[in-house]
C-alpha cells in the first residue's frame, strides 16, 4: 500500500518543479516576459540571452534547487531511495509541464542536474562533465544536454547501479531528447543559436503583464526591441 505521506511528498515535488523561476526573474529583473522572446523557453539559456546574467544566475539556482529540495525532502521524510527517485522525476515533470503555466514549461536540464546531484554526486559530476564538452567546444547548450543525459543510462550500467537508478537515468535521457526536439532539428539545419550569441530575439505570441512586451515595444519604437 502506498503511504499517504509519500504521495504528498511527490505532489509537493511536482508543484515545486512547476514554479517558473525563469519567468518570474526575467520579468522582475529584466522587465520582459521570457516566453515572448528568443526561443520562448523559460530556462537558463533563454533567460541569459534575453534578460541578462543576474536573472539567469538566479533562475539557474532556482531550477537546480527544485531538483535538490525534492530529493532531500523525500530522503528526510520517507527514508526510501526509491521515493527519492520518484520525487526527483516529479520535480522534473513539474518543470517541463508546470501546472501554473498550463503545462508549458522548460526543458528540465537544470532541474535534472539538481536532482541527479542530490541522488548521486558521482553520476551528477560525470553527467556535468559530458555536458561541458560539447558546450565548451561548440557552445551548444542543447547538444550538451542531449549528449550528457543520453549517455547517463550507459554510465549507470557500467558502474553497476541498481535497476531503480537505471530507470531514473532512462527517464532523464528520454525527457532530454524529447524536450530538445526543436533544438535537434535546428542543429541539423545549422540554425541553432550558440551560447553567448548576440542577435534580436524572436518574438512570441505571449502577453506580458505589467511591462511592455517585446512585440509592443517594437511597434512603439520603430522596430527596436524592449531591453528592460
């Protein structure tokens, strides 16, 4: 029988994952609705490109923290490694499909890293190293995420981890590939943006509350995007 407390922890992990830190801090610090510019994604890379370093850094800490806190809460309250992994998956699902944004969220990379480091620092470190290689060489964050998390199940098998960890690794790998489909298509077409690349953000059809949207400022200032 499933413990009621376990269900509460998993639900709380999902709701925690649903908090859109990228949207909150890009609006608060950059004055823009991050969904209306760039890739339209609420994650670190798009926040860095559109809202700046400070908003991106806080977003990264928040998104990583979601995974860490979900695992730690399960560890302290349930004392069961299996529930830790389930809470970790719930946090990633919450980030990717947030209740508060009508299930339109990010790609889960930072939250996945946070959860993985909290579950097993060795696997977290190896996966981060694999992420860094494509990023440092080609400056494609999306390629780094797909490569790193796609190889995670192989790492788990080689190092002899239990089946539960293998299932968790497969979940993270599948989620990374699925959420980066558009990026992979752009990589194949040669149109994917590199980290740090300059350029005018692409305008999306979302409405910003309280501050002008990029689209609105284009119309108001003769095509110049609003910078906050």
